[in-house]
């Protein structure tokens, strides 16, 4: 443990005060996935952050992935894992595994761990109370993706009742179709749609990267805040390239549809959520609309 003085402890708490006041009673959607789900120390730190936010009056809503667990189970069952443009090709057998792993093991483990920390977490999936309604996603480049869902509606009333009370909704991104069939929904997409539907104050993507850098190889060039226009300019000029483009485009889409601020944060940093939300500088990249302040 790092040795700090009592005065330094007090300064940390005082720095967080205006942010706690600002976000009190507000909804924060957190997309939880990547390596942060596979390392026990990181899992604990992230779920501690979420528990603390609930106890200081913020309303966190958690949307989780679980790709590594799905792949392990597919391997055990000798079912090949197939992808196209980042989306899992989900045939009937794969959909059964996705539903079993996400709505069963992963979802309930997260909810139970939050419960052990004092948070009243409720594990849900998109099939519960019609939380996430879907239709089949069209083929991409002639490739049939199978049971991959495109979200058509979100049951916000259920989430507002839970999050606005004393509960933390923990959502597995398995949606329901018109005839009750299950659909595999990309967790980033689900988090974005839920944040928009809830008119969330913030949407936080926990990833395996620090955020957007002017020079991808230089950590010191991290861009702490970007407006929508700046994101587009950086894409056009080639500063933002490759796999970062869809991430920042997801941020822009959420901001343009009503989410106040969207953050890309490295979930492998201990207590990344608190550092991003409750400190002046944050640790990741925040995207906000043109004409608004760049303060977190």
C-alpha cells in the first residue's frame, strides 16, 4: 500500500466532492469487458468502484461482455468460434452456448460479487421483461451472421425503476426476438443503446487501451477530451486510425443521440472508473458535444 499523509487523503476526498455532487442521482452506463473481466484483482477493483458509486448516490447500470468465457466453452464442446468484421457468427448451437455463459455464469458471478461488496445487484438479460428487443441483423458482405441481433427497443421503465431505487442492474447482452427467440447482441452496441434510451449522463467503455492518442506509440500524447468535430477531424487527418475508429464513432453516435459524455477508459488500471469520473484530469479520453465544456 502506498503511504500517504492524512492531509493527502483528505485532499483526494475533497477533489471528488464536486463530481459526486454533479452526478448524484444521475445514470451512468458502464460497459464492462475485455481483460478487466479475466484478472481477479481488476475484477474486484472495478466492482468496488461500481459499489462506491451506488453508495454516493450515482445510479450505475452495468452491461457486460464475456467473449473469453464463451470461447472456452465452445472449445470444450468442440464448436468452432467464427467471426466476421468483429461480430461472432452465431448459429443455433453457438447461440445456446452464448446464452448459457452470458446469462448464467458471467452475469450471476458479477451480480453475486457486487452483492458481497454491499451492492444490491440484479442480474438480467435482454429477454427479461422484454428488456432488449431485437430483430435479426442483416447479412454483412453476403455473410449470414445467424442469431446476431439488431436492437429495436429498450425497456427503460424496468431499468429506471431498478437503478433509481437501491439496485444495480447487471445486464447480459442477449436480446429477444418477436417470437421469443434469443439473439446475441454486441455488448458495446447494447451499452450504447441502453445509455441513449436512459438519457444517461455518462457512458463508460472499459477497454484494454488508455484512450485516443495523437501518436499511438506515445502514451504522453493521450487526448483527454475531444469534441464530436475534433473526432471527425482526427479521423479525416489520419490521427485516429484502424480499430480506434469504430470505438470513437460509437462515442460520437451516443453523444449525438443525447448522452452527455462518453469515455474510453483502460479497465486494466486499478480503480479506473473512479479515476476517470471523480478526478479533475481523468485517465482516459472523453468525447462530448461541440460547444460544451471539456471538464469531466
